[in-house]
C-alpha cells in the first residue's frame, strides 16, 4: 500500500482540483496515450462491378472505327440506373384526349353570291307584320335584335361553318316559324359587314318567296337532286343590303331521302365554308308534321324552336326537341305573347309603339 505521506498535497490554488486530477499528478497517466502515426494508412480498394456487354453491343462496337472502340473501352463505365428509376420516354406517357369542341376545318375559299337582285315591296312586308328595313324602330325589331344577338354570339363562340347554320322550326303548322325566320333574316342582314342567306327548306309548302314577293324558280331541292348544279347559281339577291334567298325549288315526294344523302353536306359547305360573316337560316317544315326537319337538324349548329303562346303544348315541345336532338344547341322562342309580367314594352323608348 502507498503511504499517505508519499501522496503530494495540493498546492495553493489547487483546492478545487478533483481527485482524479490529483491522482494523475501523483501516478502519471501520460505514458498510456496512443503512439503517434506518421502519414495515413493505405486505403482499402473497393470492388467494382463488371459491365456485362450484350452480343448486339459487341457487333455494334466491331462496326465502329478503331478509335471509337478504344475511346469506349478506356472511358469509365457509367453507373447503371435501375429500370424503375429511369425517366419515362414521351412515347410511353398517356396521350390526353382531344377536346370535342375544337373543330379544324379544311381550307375553303368563300363562294361569292352574285345572283340578280330583286326589289322587295316594303308595303307588302308591313301588311304581313314583317320588319320593314330602314323603317321606324318598333317592338318587333327590338325583340328580334335580342334574338339575333344570342344566335350571333353562339356562332362566333364556336366559329365553325356549322354554327353559322340556324334552323327555324315549330312543332305544328301555324305557330309562326316562317314569320320568325323571315324577321330574323332581315334583322341579321342589318349587321355591318355581314350577309344572310334565307333558305326555304319547307319543300312541301314553301312560303318564303310569297312572303317577300320574289319570283318562283329552281332552288335548294334542285341542288340536292343534280350534282352539277351549285347553290350560289340559284341564290336570289334582294335590294335589302346583305339579304339573299335560296328558294325551295321543285317539289318531290323524296325530300327526306335527298336531305339524308351526302350531297346535302356538300351544298351547305359551299354556302358557309370560308365565309365567317355569312349566316344561313333555314325555314323548315314543322317537326311533328314532316321528317325533313329532323334531317336538316343534322347539318346545323343551332336550332330555334318556335312555340306559340296560345297554342303550343309542353308535350309537343318535348317531342319536337327529341326529334331535333341531332342539333347541339336548341333554343326556344315564344311567339305571339301579349303579356309581360315585367312590363316589357320595346319600341316605346324611341317614340314608336305597335
């Protein structure tokens, strides 16, 4: 045992030193430190994976020039990325479905309308309650201004040849389809830098020519029956700026079959393709009385279903809408309404009344 007298006592100022510190001073722990090492230990070489070369790659390397092969052999091999982490090519990515609203039409030069112009008797229009061009602003004009604005807005939004074709129809006869078609055509013709073609599609009972006081002649049905006849050669001009008329033409018992043929699309394309400022309005037979209305609905982008306020029933409107369902946009127009809960009184603001 070590005698207590041999343990050195703490000096002045070492009162706060610990017992281990005092023992280290007595016995000395310095000889137990690790010996210093000169330089660094040699690093252990890491094993590298060998790159497996396919037979097809060997053939390609054999075909390459010698310099290229030597460069490829001396180049360090690139680390291989697992297939699940490799970026996918564009060919493997899903292709988004094309929008159904986008319609790309082939280039087609507009067909000019150069038919002989006929004078329209304004007094004859006034007697039938039709809008008189250059006349006073009446409630009738204001009503059809609102109607045409909605139709033109829809046509410009789609901006296709089909959207510029408008079908005017009614469930039953005597509900005012010809009246509305004629007034709408005259109202649209008043637009600046635009023109309207009013087509009489009621082959059984045509009435557009008699309404406007125009002479009879070949028309729409003659174009469908004869491939050599073009519609622009049969269009009649009027002294109403921007208004053109295509008569119904010769009557036939196979009007629905002619409308269902491919010739119909060709004729209508000649009138509307390449002409963004030209609207085509069809006066068709009643939907619940003749089948041509349903056939024409397949070639137009908008349809106006006329309902007479004191005559047309709800079931008739629903049945007519079903028959015209081939048209993507069907609008309802209430005709002969004499009461307005909101007090609508168009025309009075300009100092004129009906």
